[in-house]
């Protein structure tokens, strides 16, 4: 950095993303509180530990290969050529946005005076990875082994969500070009994908003991500490705000970027390099949260668990197009997402005997899927990318946003990169006898021995006379 | 190469960006990270498996945990 303006812009951008990372850490704190609040007393510590250990596992694997996947896979490979080098192969050449720079032994993956941005950008994406894995974590509480969850967390956090981000959340992604896919704040790339993955795992893992009666009727195993659930969800809302900011480029001159001769146009943009404003997305975030809460309160008949979860589902459903929606559209879309998520949750539970302990598949998977489809209708015809204005490799442009493309995109997220990999990996782990804890342990409680040891310690202290 | 003098380092004709100790040994560090990562899974999986088997053999009842509740 040799000139003051360049230095200020660089440091501002570095600091901007750094703040979003800190805010997004609250998402994980919230998920931990939420899961402990939703689990039963005898499983608390294991539940917390399981979700905590995804942090180092996903972080280390994100460093080793997750980040590289994001930069290498936008072309598929083989599905659409890159606009940078016109090749449909993995992007590993010398171009500026190549995966070549993000192999773990790259000098840029460290303290490097020539690069002030890569690390915070890496961390922002990593926090999304934790969220993806944490979504799965809630659904499978009280019966999965920590080993199996660790493998599944790495799979969704450092592999499958990363592939979907490369495909549909990268300016060069093939889904933008061929499908007109648009998912500004990740209805699909995080939520539908992780929700679908969780559903695939649950189909193999099976329900908690006692969840269904012998006649197949579902029983409610409600949250044991609704207040912890409440505070957890408030923290997730807060962190989600940081996530919204992290999905933007805070300051960018679109004139030269779009090839507009002599035009200077500084603005914030979304991840597709199309213009938006922090002002607008702030209104949309809050209005979709409000729509979700309003709908959740009514459809859940005042049930606090569903009301708070619905606030999240409302944001998730509107997120695909919250860079452009009117706030009232965001609110209505949030409400629609909640109704779909709630109805689907109970239908799937009864029909397929799926025990989604915290409603994660509903709140993230179904609401996210619905949000993508709705976005296809509401933003029909809008450019899916800032590069829609320029010619592609064959003279065509990126496909515009459209209902069919968004529906196919939703299937790619939920089914192809979510449900199918989750189901297959869970099947393999099940085949190895490593997926589920023994029945006796599930009944006794995963924390049985820890609690027993604590009781002995307590006895020793209580009987001490000195 | 380690940095021993920032003035010399930053006033060089071409400033080297990488300033961490052991520049050039990144490949070895990555290899070590892989070993730690996989090794962690192997060790923790065995620990968990042993713990679960031991508790399963004891077969505590589904309400036995209540006897272990401490009030702090």
C-alpha cells in the first residue's frame, strides 16, 4: 500500500469483513445455546461438545481444502466455461481469482504484507461453513456419535456447501450463467443445502427412542429450557445480520467493472456484483424477521419454540432476493416461508417418521427451498449477475433470473448437494456401526458418567470437615 | 527467512510479503496439519467407542441419571 486512499480502502474493506466475522461468531454461540435448550438434561454436555467440536474440524479442513474448492469449482467442472479463462476445467490457472492462490501451502494463506484481504474473506466464508454444519447438528441431537457428526460436519461444512457456493454464489458460477440462479443472502446455498443434508442424515439415523408410539403417532419432546432456546435464537438473529453484511462488497466502482466508458458509480454490491444498499437490506432483514414472527405466532398458536424459529425461517425464505425486494414483499415472503416450513415439518414427520429434533430441516431446508422458488417469480427478468451486461464465451449473456431456473437451482441445493450426500455418508457410517450411539446409552443419557463423577466429587466435598 | 530488521525489510527494492518464520516450509506444515487432523479422528473415535461400550454394558435405567443430579 503506497498511497493513502488505496490504503484506506484496503483497511476499510479488511475491517468491514473482520467485523462481520466477529458478529457471525454469535450465530454459533446461539446455535450452542439453542441446542442445549432443546436437548434433555441427561444429554446436555454431549450436545454442547458435539456442536463445539465442529469449530476446529471445519476450520482445519476449510484451511486444507474447503477454500480451495470454492475458487476451483465455479465451472462445475465441465458445465460452463469461466469468464476469466474461457475454460470449463477447474480454475487453477494464473488468473486473479484462481484456486491456485488458495492451496494450503500458498504464501497468501498466512501473514502476508502483500495481501490484507484474503484471510478475513476466508474467515467470513468459514463462518458460513460452521453455520451449515451447525444446522445439521441440531437435527441429530441425543443419538448421533461425535465421530459420525464430525465426519458429517466436515462433509457439509468444507465440501458440499462449498461446491454449491462455487456453483451458485460466485460471480463465475455455472448456475448463474445457465439457470439465472440468484441467492443474495443464501436461502439455498447455506440453508436449503444444509437442511437437505440434515434430512438425508435423519432418514438413516432414525428417530430418538420414544419419539413415535407403537402405532406410529409422533410424540412431542419439547425443549427443556425454552429461555435458553429464546436467547440462542436472538443471538442467531444478531449474527445473521453480520452474515448479511458479509455477503456484500461494501464499496465498489461498477463503471469500469461493467465496461461503461467514462462512468464512475460507487456502490455496495451483493456477491454477484450487482448493486444494492446496506440501507435496503437492513429494512428487508427486519421486515422478513417480522413477517416470520407474525406468521409463526399465529400458525404455532403462540407456541414460543415455533414463534422464535419462525422469525429465522422468515429471514431465510426472503434472503434469496432481499438485495432487491421491497420491505413489504420481504415480510410477505417471510410469512409464506413460515407456513410452508411448519406444514411440511409435521407432514414429513408423520408420513416418513422423521425426527427433526429442532425443526432444522423445516426452518432452513423447506423455508430456503421455498425462498428460491419465490425469488424466481418475484425477480423474474432481473440480471442474475453484474456480468449479465457483457458477452459470455459464446456471445450470449448470463441467463436472467427466472422461475424454472430457480426451481432447478433449489433442487440442486436441497437434493443434489444436500439430501443425497447426507444420505450416502450416513449410510456408510451406519454400515460401519459408527453412526448411532448404543440404545442403552441413549436411554441412560450421554452425560451419565460425567454426572456420576460430578456427584462423587460433590459427595467428597460435602463430607469434608476441613 | 526470518525478519530481523523491519527497516531493511520494508525498504528493500521488492518487499517480501510472507513474513512468518520458515517461509518455504509450507508443504511440510500442511503435511503436519493433515496428520494432526486425521490422527485426532482416530484417537477420539477410539476414546468415544470405548466410553460408549463401557456405559452400554452397565445398562443404567432411563431414570438413573436423576440420582446423579447435583445442586452445585
